[in-house]
């Protein structure tokens, strides 16, 4: 029987773990920080950010995840700072900020807005471009104006990323898209203002369609990341933001992050227990299904352990907190899922290696296509063969964009891990989720959990 790939949420308090944004590693001298990386679009971006981070002084390791748009950096505080790490990301042509759910939501909204603008301005271009028999006054000039909106504003992040890649001596998906669409647009522009040079054919619809499809893919990616973040947000929301703490002045409502170990917390009937701790007064039944899978509430009294996120049924309890809010069992579940989202499955590493050589091969194929058409294109002169040669080279560039290659695997993993966490299944790594496909038998206890 294959060893189970998933591990349950703990039924007793596990050792305290530091929060994911600054988690200590096994090396006492090293520290971890998690940063949100903006501007990444493909596996080549991941490699560029990782390379820049690993070259930074004081950085021992860096793992960048394309699906979460986050980097987990292990560094030595005496040799590196958050500012120097952020500067290394910026130097690579990307943005670095502290991660937050608001960032994922803003990315999705921005992607949606650019997609809407591309659709509103691009659809008329495609209609006019495909309706060759439709006589529309100034059709080419209308297509030109609308194409400027699509390429100049909606597609602006693509061209900025392409320029950053070229500036750092690399070539990624953005370079393929930028070269293809700019070439098609430039050829069409010349045909519009000087048709005697390259003929009357324009290809505005090809350029805007490519930008539109790329933006659609990025919107779907951003939405998937936001949903994965929402799954973790659902787990975090199980704990209230405040709790009633017993003080010399009576019971005082206190923000959860200010409750220190040893504080006495009052939990009334029907409320969610906000901290891990020990009951010192009162008795009740507590539903712990969210952590242990136990369907029936358990009786709790003085001396019994209770956990944050579980529900108090009918009695008033006074609980002495044993841990801070960042170190509760539920917080460690969230941290474990976030850590798993930051790992790579073996299949993702294969996709990254393929994507690494894919872009240069495509650029070479496009150049070869252009050369062949210029030699045997069939036109009487080189000028006659120029337009079809450029068009076929552009076709090679735009149809070969490795968007799916770089995004499909990490996005599927991130959504799967987030969805599993929402359903109560905790995976220790992305590799564990991948191994799940080879399991042929699973043994569980009566609560439906897997236990080592």
C-alpha cells in the first residue's frame, strides 16, 4: 500500500511554528521572508527572479512560485536586509511587496479591466478586419485607432515585461508576444499610410486578437490565485478578530494579536474559541471537527485543552491562552498550506526545464521561417516577398507562446492545495499532492483523518 500523501490537521497542539512571512529555518542564523512578486508571466520570469535573488549578498536560497506570485527567500540577517532583497527583485525588472489577499484581489481586478478594454476595442477591429466585403469608410484608420488602445494600454504590461527581459539579456513569453504583435501592427501601419510600399493588406485584427487571448489567460490565472487565497482566508476567518480578556478592570475586548500566553479569555456559549489554551473555569461541549474531523462535540472542563477555531456549544468557559494568535494549531495549518503552495512538484520542474529552452527555439524557428519565405516566397521582388515573410514569422511567434506550459501545472497545484485545505485536507507539499495519483488504498480512523 502506498504511503498516504496527505496529513490531517492536528488533534493536539503541535510545536509552535513561526508565521510564514518570517519563519525561522533549521539554521539558527538564517531567516525566511515571503514577498509578493509583481510582473511575472512565465517560467522564464521565475528563473530570472530566482537567479537575481540567489546572487544577492546574504541570500542562501530563493524559491519563486509562478502560481502564487510569491518568493520565499532564506537569508542571513547580518548580511542581507529586506530592502536589499527587494532591490534584487527590482533589479531583475519586477516588483516586490509584502504578500496580502488584497494584492491578489487587486491583480484580478486590474487583469479584468485590461481584458474588458481589449475586448471592447478589439472586437470591432476583428469584425472590420474579417469582413473584407464590408465597405466601411476609413476602415483602416478606425482599426488603427482602436489597435493603439488595445496594444498601447491594455497590452502595456506585456511590452514592459518584454523590454525588461531583453534589457537583462533574456527572452520569455512576453518577448514572443511583443515581437509578433508589434511586427503585425507595424506592417499594418505601413500598409495604412503608405500602401504602395507593402501592399494594401492590414493585420490589425491579428495583433489585437493575440493581446486579447493573452490577457484572457492572465485574467483566469489571477482569478485562480485569488480563489486559492480565498480558501486560506476562509480558514483564517474561523477565528474572531477580538476576544474578551479578563483584566483587573473586568472583561475587556482585545484584538487577538495582542493576547499573550497566560491571558485569561472568556468564551461564551455559541462563540468560537479564539486561542489555544487550557480551560480553567466552566464546562461545556466543544466541536473540534474543523481541526480533528471528530463529528461529535467533546466535553470540556477545567484542565482540558481547547483550540482556536473550534466552537463552544452551551457553557461559559474561561481559557488560559497557551500561545499567541500566530502560533495556534489553526494558524499552523494555514502556514503549512502556504508553505506547500510555495513548493514545486516534480512535474512542474520538468515544465520549467522545457520552457527554459522553448523561447529561444521559437525565436530561431521564426527567423528561419522569415528567411525561407524571403528566398522562396514566390514574389517577383524582395519587396513583394517581405509582407508574407513577416506574416508567417509572426504566426510562428504568436502560436508558440508557452503560456500554458509555464502556468498550467503551478496553477493546478495551487488551486488544488487551496481547495483541499478548504475541505479539511492538508498536504505537506505539492509533491505529496502529485503522488496522490499513485495511491491505490487509504486507511482512515473513525473521524476520517490520516494519522502517522
